[in-house]
């Protein structure tokens, strides 16, 4: 930040010095709201949250080297007392942005892809001059001004991510650092319950283009009708990106490799170049095009843009992070946040990355969807249940609609595959929730009577037919850890056409568990498949209470070479599941 004496900070924020604060003491930065991030010369802003009050950490911040505390009440140490610390933080950032006339501000918004696009665009602007961009997703009324306050006299570009939870939020953020370029990615279903509809979301996102000056540039997604329509809301020049012919900056000949990474020809008005992304998922193409369009408007050559996009790796955590364990298990950690659109994108990428392998997923019910929440969560369940997974774990509360949708889709996929292949179907219980096992039982979400299944303990006999997710053992490969085998087969014997069984573990992992219609992993028995072929297997579906329980369940399921997708809303903290599955400590 630009160094400021406390007297000037008090003037900007309409505050009063307190606690023997020296008006000549200079704050050189950074400005922080976490006392653990304090460095010598910092200004600590005490924010009172729902669970933590920053004022309680004021003395700790001063001991760590903070020059003063921006607070709403006297604290133990030098301070600037203001009525509202969040408002004062915004005022301080606004003054700092105004003092940097050489800085070009680029704002990025959209329902999905903001952080990834921001990271790509910051990489491009860094080729021209010193760039400031948010760490992760600092994109709200606190993170936005904190990012702006990191800029100094050497800064040429600020690439800022703007989020909205209601009408007017983006407009407020643009007042802090007025943008010269505004990038709008898409209008989706994130926070649908808060806004009440996609048209209201479009109205909120369009506040970015309305804030642009006549000399600015609006970079809009030509493939999203609601975004394309924002062109009429600005006097700035408009540049469209997308895949269609109407887009000035577009992708042609998109292909995806076996790891789900896209390649394409980047076409611009002044030429074209090949791009091979290291980012996972075909949806990364749109993010790359948005960054390319803004970079093109800044005068970067198309060859430079293509080279930087091709070299970029994920810069923000928990967004399509792909890691391989030593045993070959691939973990896709996309747990930062989720909405219906990003869920579809993640499952699409996972289908490519996990092709030919046993695939598992850990998800959670989506939030902030309003009246449409139950229907959209049931749709999420159908997406996951029909994805050909060997196993699906639904974590956390409000899981009923997800589970019902998953069971319905899994049964439909099972029947369709059986009819198509003329194979016998492995019988299973009526659709319901398989209790979390081994270990203590957890509450089972209640749904309509036809979707309920009584909990059972491993020492009890199974219901007629094998437990959901059971299949015959493979041809001698090691079994994952699980409860001891049953003393005998389930009532009625094994499914027709299955190899001899030694007794399935009740509630344990789906031994073998291939995608619907695939033969068991580990290779067929000597002499070829049994008469009638392999039985078609259902997706094993369980509900667990939290991220740690999901990791424990997966530990009993995964075998070398498997793949697992972990994705859910931020509040569920499913990044902890990924950390534990990868053998680390959750962060």
C-alpha cells in the first residue's frame, strides 16, 4: 500500500485516534483482518463477526508489530476509532485507488469461473506490468478492499474479482476501484434462492458493465444470452468471447485429452494460435477465452496470450485440483464451492478423467437455492446416480432430495444397462439410504416411505438379496479393509451368473464395484466370463454426517487405480475429505 500516517488514516475514515496513538506513526502495510497475518508496519482491522470478534485480538496484533488497530471501541493499544470498521476499510481502499491514477482496474464477475479467470488474466497482465490480484476468492465487501490496499506506486494492473449476494453489491465494489475493463462470464444458478431468479442474477452481474466509462471495454460471453444482453447496458466498447462465429475471440476445434485437459485454436481478429491447457475440465475453455479477450484488448499478441494460457496451472486451491496417490488413486478436489452449473461441469470433466476406471464421488446438498432447492438437489442426485459410479457418498445435512434422485437414477441406469446388454440384474433392496458402516450408525435422512430402508447392524442377517452395492469377489486381488465376512451367502443366493462367493461384507465397500455394465475389476476368471455374462452392478450410495466420515468411508472403498471426485458447497468443508484421502492433515 501507499504509506500513510495515522493522522491521514483517521482523516480518510472520519475516525479518532485513541490509546496514545502517534499521529505521525506510518502504516506501510499490509492491511489485515487476521491477527495471524500481521507484520511490522501493518494496520489491523478489527471485524466483529458472528463467532469471532477481532477486537479480542487487538493486543496480539500490536505485539506482532501492527502500528495501530482500526476499531469500533477502545482497545489495548494505539487505535483509530470509527463507527463501522468494514465501511472504514472500504473508504481507506477507495482513497488509495484514487491515489494511483496509473493503475488499470479489470473486474471479473459471473456465477462460476471467476477465480480461475482472474488467475489466468493476472498471469497475462503480469507480462505487461506489476499486477495485484486477490488471493483465492477475496471478492466481497472485505476481501475486495483488502486486495485494493495491496497496490502501491509500482502497480500497473489490479485484476479484481467481484461477487454479489444481492442487487447493489457489485455496484458498491466498483465504487472502491472503478474498472476500465469489465469481464462477465456467465449467469447461472449460484445463490438462486437469494436473488429469486436468473434475471435478477443478471441484473446484479450487469452492474459491472454499467460502471464502465465510455473509454472502457466490456468483455462479454457471446454464448450466454443473459450476458450477451448486457451490451445494451454500457456505453463502453464491447468485445464478445465464446465458441460461436459471432465471438471476436473464440475457440475452434476443441479437443480434450484423457486427463480432461482441453486444447483448441484461439482465433482473434489479428490471427490465431494453438492453446493446450493444463487446467482440468472442458469448462476451462470459457475461462481461458475470457482472459484472452481481456488480454487482447490490452494489446497482448495472440501468440503471447496462447503461450501464457498453455503454461498456466491452477493457482487457487481446491478448484479442480488433480492429485495422484502413490498407489495410482486419482483424487479430484473441486471442493471450494458448488452450484448446479459447476456440479455438471465437474462431473463432465470427471467422466473423461476417470474413463475406464472405478469411479467414486463425494458430494453434498447445494445451498442458497430457495424454493427450487429440493428440485435442484434431486437433479444433482440424478446427475451423480446416473454417472456410472461404483460408489457415491452424500455428506452432511439436507441430503434427502439428493439421495432420492441418486437412487432413482442409479436404478434407471441399472435397468437400462441390463436391458441393453441382456444381462441379469443384481437384485438389491428398495431405493433408500445405506447406513454408514463400519462404526457407529448415523441418522438416516427421512424421505417418502418408499425410499426408506431400516438400518441394520453387521451382526444381523441381511435382508433378502445382497446388500446394495454388493458384487461377487474378483479373481483373487486383495480386498480392502472391512468388517469380517458373513457366515454364509445372503438369503436367496448370489445373483444368477455370478462367480462363487465367499460372503459379502454387510455395509462394507463394493468389492470390485465397476461402473454400471462393466465387468468386475481385477480381470475375468480363468476361462472367460460366467455363463450369461457378468451381472450389472448398481452404484453403492451412502450418507455420512460430515467430511471426516466421508474420508473414512472412502478409505474402505478405494483400490489402486481408482478415481474419486470431491465437490460440495463451501460450508461443508469437503476439502478436508480430499486432504485425508491423500494422506495429509485437513487444512
